[in-house]
C-alpha cells in the first residue's frame, strides 16, 4: 500500500520537471532575431564605414562594412537597445521592439569637428590639422592639485618632456619638446601667451587661468616663427569672458608634502670602520682619526651609538600647501570680461624654505560692431621664494644635497661641536673645496630670498573687411623686476672658498622689458567643400642685449598658404 501511494507522486513530479525543461529548452533554442541595418551620414546620406554597433549591457557587438551595412543576432523576447558610435559623430541609442531592418542616420559632432587649434598666427579646425600638435584644455587641468602650470603638463603631452631642477618650492621647470635640440644653447621652447611672445613662459601663469595649451612640435608648424621656434612653440590661451550673467567662482586646493623616499646610508659603526680603512697609510690622517674616533680597540662602542638621520632633519618637514582662486566672469554679446585672483602659499620640506605667489589676470573683449573687435589683457605676478635649495648653478661645491648624505651619522665625544665640524670639514676637504658640513648648521647659515614681479600688458584689434578678408594687429609689453638677496655665514662652502671664511652678502637686482608687435592679414576663400586659407604679416620684437646701449630688433615678414580639398 505504501508503494502504490508514492508511485503517482513520483510520476507527477517527473512530468512537471519534463514540462519545465521542455519549456526552457524551447525558449533557449528558439530562433534568435536577426537585426540588419545601414548606418549613414545624416547630412550627406553617405554610408559610414567602420561604425560600431553594440547591444547595450551585453557583449554583442559588430561593425559596419564598406557600404555601411551591419548584421547581428539578438535573443528573442529581450527589449534590447542598440548603441551606434563613430568617430566624429554623435552617439545614437535605438530601442529595438519588432524591427528587423533599420536605417540609422548619425549627425556630425560639430563640437569636436569645429574645435580649433592655434598654429602660429592663425587657428584651424582640428579635422584640417596636418602638423604635429598636442593640446590640453582647462577641463584637463582644473583637477590637478599643483601650483605650477608647467608641472601640470607632466605626462600629459606626447613628445613633451617636463624637467624640474629640484624639489624646492618655486624651482624652475624646463620643457623640452622631442628631446634637446642643442648641447651648448638653451633648449627651451618659444612661449606665446594670448598671441604675444613672452620670456617667462609658464612661471607667471596659474593653472586655473589657462583655457588651452597647444604645443607645436614639427618644422611645418614652427617654421612661421623662424629660428626662435626651433625648439618648439607653446601657445597658451588664457580664459576670457562669456555671454552670461556675472558669475563669481571660488576654488581652493589644500595639500601636504613629505619626503617620498630616503637614500640608504651607513649606520654609525659601519661609517667609523670605513673611515678607519680610508685613513690607513697616511700618518696625519691616522692621527686625525684617532683624535676624533679613538683607537681600533675602542671602535666597538660605536655599535650602540644612536643613528642621526640627517635626511629627516633637513628634509623632514611636513610641508603644507594651499591655493585659493577667485574669479569673476560674465559679459554681454558686445562686452565680455574675466577677472581672476590667485594666491599660492607653499612650505618646503627642506629647512628654511617656502614659496608665496600672488597673481592677477584680467581679460577684456569688446565687439564694437559687426566688423571691429578689440580687447586687452593684464597679468601681474608677485612671487617670493625663500631657501637656498638643494642645488647651485655655480657647481657641486655649493650643492646642499651632498652634505645631507655624506655628513657623519653620529655624535663624537671629546671635542666641541665646532671643533668636530671643523676637523671633519678639513678631513673631507682634500684640496677640491668639497668639504662636508653639518647640513642643519649649513641650512641655518645660508639665506636666500628671490623676489620677482612680472607685468604683462597686451592688446589687439581685429577688423573684418568682408567674408574673405580680415586684419589683426596685436601689441604686448612685458616688464620684469627681480631682486635676489643672498647671505652666507663664514662656515658655508661659498664663504670658505670665495670669502676667506668671512661672511658674504650679495644683493642683485635685474630689470628686463620687451615689446612685441604683430600685424597679420588673413584671406579665407570657401566654395562649398573647398577652401583656401592664407596669411601675410610681420612681427617686430625690439630687445637690448646685455652690455649694449642701443636697441636691436627682430623683424620678420611671412606668408603662409593652406589649401584644403576634400577626399
């Protein structure tokens, strides 16, 4: 009886499983829907080759052939969404219901196609660009937590090498485009800011004030600037106003800098043993070693001598940095303006070093009428740098970093600190003026202050005669005043080498100014899909070489012709 009772139940369960399996199997093997279609240009109706067609949130993807055709399979019963993409066109999403054949039209992305790139004294659409040019815009720069516009370019422009002389605040940054071009001359590129050639490059600009950076790298792009563009050209456009209600913006950056890595140095016992081995064979050096460290049988005590980390003492500061930027932007159809105030305050990880900079940038553009547009730009930079830094352009004798690495990592009894320092300096100075000094005392015995004020004034006028002819004139004036104050106490390498161990004071003031004027006549002729661009003009840059009372000038005339024919 028990067996008869369970048999119908088992049979019924088996039938249910078979039905469910059959239903699932039928659904799984039901013929998939095949979607075919053609992708075309919405304006010209020409087929688009190589467009990507994919199913949203799936791995199903294909590309169009030479005639713009595509074909892919979709599982039945799904409310799929097709995504169609192609370079230079706006992406399009298409819900699929019961369609089996699609006709898809993509519209051109005018924002990308009409993006202009500055080349020389003109701009071209990126789609017409033939020279080697790398570009950055303000969106790519705004989130970089750094005060230096030059350092912000690191690793972001192909073929552009950014080198910092050292890690101290406000250190000079050098750009090399496609490697160094000379071993005897300056390899720095030519800097153009708002159409005006400047000498201070990116040092007087804040990353928050930059709208775009275009770097010209090959001969075809830089030839218009002559020999001055041989090392490449960096063209910078600062932010201007827009047709909008007045907008006040504020941004800030806070950060903390620390020494990222330390060099491995010897511990006290290893250091003393090496000094012992170094002094063998020279009676005077052996006597000096014994006076400072003791005899050989006394050296075991240095195994327990505390280690002095001079790298931590010299470069161990937790350096706080902050940046504040206040901007006022606005304008109408006729008048547009942008005012930006930036404050940079940065402590150095090295003793007695810091950096402070205040910058002002004001740009004004006025569309006088349908033919005439004028504008001007004012930039002011007030920068102070304190600290001797780790390197010195005068040579390795005055290099700070080597003292931090080579100074003895222990204290020695029996002599005063002054006597020990003097004895160690004389011991390490073997006639090449490279004696080693206590790095903390050396840092406190040096004072460096560099105060720089840079003023840039430039203006332009652009007149459009008709649809094919326009004239632009621009003039700029750059003025730079720099004061470098330096003090070296008697214990420093400079005072020992140059000043007979007497304190030295140096007060240096420099003044530089330059004027730039350019005049360009532009022809643009366009017939349907064909157009010809040509410019003719001159550039005048007077300058005064050092030690010469009369002015010299760079005067250049140029002609550039560009033709564009569609394929």
